C-alpha cells in the first residue's frame, strides 16, 4: 500500500473545492452540480448557502450520520498525523499552517454535520461509482475529488474508465482532481483514459489550477460530453 493507505471520508470546505477544481462561484451557480464522492465536507452546504443546487453521492451515506461524522473525524486526525510526518511534501500557500488546515477541515466537517438532516436526506445519496441512481444529463457539472487517480490500489484502470463514463452519463461536464495519488505519483493511465473517451467524442483537457496542497497536485482533468 502506497501513501496514506485506506480511503478516508474527508471533509473539505467549499472554497477549497472551488479552487482545486479551478472553478469560480459563478460557474458553480450556473446549474445543478453533482459532488461524487461527497465525503463529509462542507462543499454542498456552502454552495446551497450561496444559492446553488447540489446533490452529494457517496457510499458512506448509507451509514448513520453521527457514526459517519465520527469516522470522518478519526480519519482527519489520522491525516493530520500523516501530514506532521510528511510536512515537506505539502505546499503551504492555500493553507498557511497545519493549524489553519485543521481548523478549516474541522469547520467543513461541522458544516456537513449540520447540513445533513438524517439518513434519508435526499441531498446526500448513498451510491457508489460506477452506478449512480441519476437520470442521463441530470447535472450540468459533476465534481469528483480525491477518489479517482488518488487511490490506484483500490481502483483498476477499468474501474476508472467505468466511473468516468458514468459521471459523463449524468453530467455534461466532469472535473476530476487531483491527478496524483497519495504517494504523489501522477496516475499513469490518464492519457489512455483520455484517448478512450475522446474516441467517443468526449473532449478532455488537463488544466493547471492555482490551488495546490499536495506537492505536484496542481492539475484538474476537465471532460465534456459531446
Ligand atoms: C478521500 S474522500 C474524498 C471526499 C471529497 N470528494 C473530498 O475531496 O474531500 C473519498 C470518498 O470516496 C468514497 N468512495 C469510496 N468508493 C467509492 C465509489 N466506488 N464511488 C463513490 N465514492 C466512493 C468514500 O466513501 C470517501 O468518502
């Protein structure tokens, strides 16, 4: 197992999401957004607070909400310990210190805990890629952060392609961040995946983003359906 290990249920604030996907507030307000995996973050609550429309999907939403928040908090504490041991691998511009990071990620977890009403909250849908319970084209934009490319030990190339095709089925535009895994290795199959999708008319682009936290994680993959 490379890098941080098992898949944690992370909690990022709205602003971090916006910047890591290279988006503006206006772009996020332009139509319904799918956040998959949504994790235990504050993105959805933050977008709704700004007047946006968003649904979050994650297999973790099958869990009792309080248990999920407790599990995510434990994962965050594990992540903070990992970070303390690997401080030099991170870029301290977006977050100015480990304390800033802890405060903002914990704030995002609290925002999630407050926003998610109960197990049946229809804005937080228990679902796992590559099978999403949404209609074709239901969303203008789908965001997929810190699952695809980030955990190559958990998802093989076929699973990556199936996941991207499913996200493209439900959304006109799909953005994936980061393109490196938790051991800072850029996913080697990106060009093959892009070629396979381009053969079906999907436009794809790798864009630089201003946000960076993990060293080398300054690119987002942007896919658009024909
Ligand atoms: C590291 S978190 C990322 C959460 C959020 N996108 C972020 O950037 O903070 C990874 C998430 O992927 C979810 N996950 C695991 N397998 C999945 C699958 N097959 N489809 C969708 N989500 C999955 C986990 O439950 C976990 O919440």
